[in-house]
C-alpha cells in the first residue's frame, strides 16, 4: 500500500470516517481538489458535493456533504461536514422528491426577504447536488 | 387513630407509587445510556471545530477589528442568557438548580447596572422564571428539550435566533446555562459564553505554527465558521443537558423508590400492631364477659 494520510470526516452528530486513505478529493468552493500525503496546510470551505476516498486509482467510498470546512495539516485531513451521508445510502426517490419540494418552496415564496431567498436557493442547490451525486458516474 | 381499612388503602397506594417510580427509574436509566452515547458522538466535531477556530482566530488576529462575533460589540451593557432546562419535572434538583443559578446571575448583573434578556429552552425553566422575570424573557423555544433525540437542526434554530438578536444589536454578551454531565450522580451547573466567541489557545505543534493557505480568504471562512460554531456550542450544551436530566431523574426516582419501600415497611408494621391490638382487645372482652357470667 502506498503512503497514506489520515482522513477524519465528522458531522455534528457522528464520525463518518476516521481512517488512512491514499488520496481524498474534496468539493471546495473554488473547485474540487485532491489531497495527497504531505499536502501544504490549507483551510477551505466546501460546497455541496461528494467527497471521494481513493485507494490507488479506485474510489473506495463516496460521501455526500451539504457543505462544511476542510483543514489539511501535518496530521492529515480533517473535514467538518454538514449533512453528511454516504452516497450508497441515499434514496433516489427521496432525493428527487426533496429537490422538487425545494424548488417548489422557492417558486412559491412570495416576495421573500433577501435572507429567505438565499436560504431557499441554498436548499435547492444542496438538493440538486445530492441528485448529481447519485447520477454522476463513479470516476 | 386510622382504622385498619384506612391503613390498608394507604399501604396499597404507596405500593402503587413505588411501582411507578421504579419504572421511571428504569426508563431514565436506558434513556441516560442513549443520551450519553449521543453526547459522546457529538464531541469529536466540537473539538475539531474548536481547534480549527483557534487556528483561524490566530491567523486573523493581526488584521483589523475582525468579525463582530469574535470581537464583540465593544460594550458590556446588555446580557443575553440562554436558559436550557428540561420540559418535565420529577428529576430532582435538575431544573431548580439551573433556575437558581440563573436567578443569582441576573441579580448580580442588575446590581452592576446591566440589563438582562432571557431565552428559555425547555418548559420548566420558563415556568419558574416567568413569575419573577417575565418581562425579560424575549423568546421561548418549545419542543426541543423534550425530544427523544435532539438534532443538530434544533440547535441551529436557537443559534439563528441568537444571531438575529445580535445582528439587531439587542445584546452585547450571550451566555448559555446548562447542566454539565459529570456522572449520573453529579451534574454541574455551567455558564458558557457564546458571544463574543472566546477562542481557545491555538494548537501550536511544537511552537511552529503551520502557515495555512485559505480558500477563499480567512475572513470569509471565519464568517461561515463562527455562526456554525455557535450552533455547535449550543448543540453540545443541549446534549449534555439531556444526559444530565436523565441522570438526575434516575437518581431522584431511585431515592423515591427507596423511600416508598421504607414507608411501606413502617406502615405494615403499624398495621400489624394495630391488628394484634384489636385481636387482644377482643379476646379480653370475650374472657371478661365469660367471667362475669
């Protein structure tokens, strides 16, 4: 096995991953980025998307996050996620329904305040990203 | 002197009470285990977030005034206290000790000429504080403390309320009061400052502070991180509180069960004495009646 780094993926309610990985690809707000061992120290915001854990060139696990923060340091990579769910536990029908509901909420909102609108748009973006996580081909 | 029938009724009623309290104790015991696991599961996130926050705060320290949640309003006039209690009673001094500490804190702050506002989480705390400080309560969050499983979304709701008040300039310093879970026997009333955030010491690995790259810039990350941190702090407090409540109830119900047992023993003894006295009296009556003939 090649050199590894420690990935810790936690969300407020539980620990989703705490294990050595060869590479992890994170959905940063400014684009996806891969983290290999000895990555330069970095703190990044995450957008809704999929975190991919790699062993060799193969993806071993895919975990959806609705957002959060990633810190890459000497000790490895720490991800503070929001609304994290393993992709294989997502339910296609429920996800599609959630997206439809979110879009309807946004369309139905009459004269929403700026914050209200931002909140609804965010919900739609998260729901859409979740659906993409399911439909996108596994790389 | 109560009649034998009265005493029998009383013994039966105490027996029924004991059954209830011992059942409540068992329920609280299993809920306590769940609540404890839950609180433990939430701890890594809070720790990691505190570490990240400390690093970030250290990184932006030298730049201007920084984020309002970190720097505060520069004043110390209006205090907001989030009072986290349970929705139910029958858990010993759990609720009253929080309320007592809160009352004392309010008095202290008032003596220093500061004004106080309250957010009540949990019905019991509101009920007890309403009479005295009803005009201070700005918000009552219902349906959180009594939940079987407190979700992060609940904590977020409270955090949003606090943030909205802060942005509207309604207070300068926010504190949450809750019972920290030490063990099933001991819960400690704890005040934790929420706003302005007090970042801990940055985790400096052997004195060498890693130079982080930030993506996007520090300020935007901090602006996202600080409100989240508030929710995480509140979440942690709520979970500790939930575990403490079950612990306190378990101990209270254990005591109640034991007391009921003692009471039953005492009453049974008195009942038997009374019964024997009655029998003796009747015998004497029969014997002396026979002698008189």
